[in-house]
C-alpha cells in the first residue's frame, strides 16, 4: 500500500447520469464498464443511479454483469411531500435489493429537504429517514444524508451531525454545481468537516470536484474546489488542524504545495503518514461523485501525481 493508493482507491463514484454530463443510461453504463476495465480501475467507486431509474438501469446491463451501485433516494425537495416520496423509493430500493440480480446495492444517498419554518432543524428529517432505512432492513449499508446549504447551514451543522451519529448515518456535502453560487465557500466546507470530525460521522462529497487542485475550470469559467485539497483537509483535520489552516488548504491553488510520496501525503509543512491517510479514508471521506472519470484522472496524470496508462502494444 502506498500513499497514492490509500488516497485514491475507490475514491470516484461515477455519476455520468447527472448534470452536466447527463448521459443516456446505456451510454453511462458502457462508460462505467470501460473505466472499470481500464488501467485506473482501482480509483473507480460505485455507479450512482436514482432509485426511480433502477428498472431502466437493469435493462441496460449486459448479461452476466452485476454493477455495484450507490442508489439515490430521489424524494424531491418539497418538505411536505418528501416523506411520502422517500417511503415509496425506500420500498422500491428494498425490493430491488432482494430481487434484482443485475445490481449490487452498496450504498444509499438521500437529500433531506430544507427546513420550512425559521426554527426548524434538519433533525426530524434525519430521524424519519433513519426509521425508513431501519424498517427496510438497510441498516447494514452506508447511508449518506445530504444537508441542503440554507442560510442557517453552519448554525444547524452541530445538531445535524449529532442526529446522524445517533442514527449511525453518514453525511453528504455538495461542493459545487452549474453556477458559481452553487459552490460553498471554503469556510462552509471547513465547518462541515469540523462538525463531521467532532461527531465521527463519515461522509461523501458530490458535484464540483472535477479537478485535483482548486482553480478556474477552463470549460465553465467557474472557480472550483479541488478533490486533492479536500483530501488534505480531511487528513489534517484529524491531526487537529485549526479552521484557518483548513481554509488555507482548501484555498490552495499551487499543485506544488501538495506532495504524495511513497508513504506520506503533505501540504506545505504539514505531513501525514500512511496509517493516517488510511484512517481518513476508512472513517471519514468515503468517496465523491463525479459525472466524469477521465477528467480528474487526466489532470492527476498531467500534474505528475499519477502515471499515464501505457499505450497498447
């Protein structure tokens, strides 16, 4: 095991069905199978699919294949209709788990709705979903709950993380979108990381992490967070790094500030050993969803973090 392997193994869940790629199901399945047979297959995580599209997915899987998936319970953002929709999706998910021989459900994701009233918190929705998961016998799966970034996001994080920890659920953080306003500030991500660490809540990330290092995306012109920055922040928050240092890590735009050596991962004068990296991935940062696999891999190769694939003989 090397530091590179520990950092990147099964890091990128494939979200080709989602914006901005939004591939047709058959094409997304084909691309996922191709990357799982490629030279960097060890970095590939699960295929992300909405629960409402599980039937469509089944029809696109070649005979004899079985896809490891992370199923999104797409219950919608309407707080009044959310519980009923979630109940229906969970029932379909539980049925697919026992009856669908073409998929292996390895994780569940859900976005809870934003609180309606000014004094409401995320806690009731977290408790409701924990109950649904328990009743559907999904407790053996990792379940990641996305907390919407409301004006009270940072204020509500501690109680939300406590509720997640109490229900043995994970968290999910959205790191970007199709417009700049969809990207959380570095301070907001730090608040999320610190709260998750304090309550020992594992998490996954999604959206906006197309590139290893923070910078302007050439295609969209958006300032994006980097997934190597995020990995470093997760590793070093567990060492006791303070909020100011963590923000500096997330804001770092110089790839030379990061070093991935045989058994160490470093940012400037901070360094972590192999066991610390493994613990951060095993107990904190599970994976992140990306609609592209080639883009982050190509960037890692261009920066010299990864070796390019050998040309066919």
